[in-house]
C-alpha cells in the first residue's frame, strides 16, 4: 500500500481544488499501473464538502494511522509541498516508522510519474 502525500489546504479554494485534481490524476495513474494507493486528499476532499473541516488538526489522526498501515510514502511535489504541515508530519512519521519515502515531481500538464 502506498500513501500518496500532497499539499491541500490553502486560503484560496481554487488552489485546493487544483491540488485535489492533480493528486487524483496521479492516484488514478498509480491504480491503473496496479499499485494500491491511498491519497488522503483524493479520499477526503469530498468528505470536506460534506461538512468536515479541512484542517490538519482534524485529519491528523486518520492520516497518520494510514501512514502506519502503508508500506511506503510517496510525496507529490505540488507547489507548497515543502511548507505543508501535513506533508511534513506524514514524512516525519513514515521515517520514524522506518518506511521508505519517495518524492515525485508534478509537471505542468503532465499527469505525473509513470508507474509501469
């Protein structure tokens, strides 16, 4: 199981939506390549629209538990990834558990890394 970490929260809702769409593209590509992937953004964004908060504090327990259950963490380097409180906490937790962490670039208009 791969935990796909990426930034999400931003004061501009349009940027949150862009980040959601970008991570969904990469998660779909990974799934098509036969990889089992959990993306907290792809899986949680619709729940936020159902009324759940978008804060790291709200999602922290679930996200760190999913990192614990995953075999590795892949960080999608969308703009802001290096300043994201959630991404940094997920990476730190994965490293504390001895799990591999890989960083992948997000290209302009590119659906992401190739997973085959």
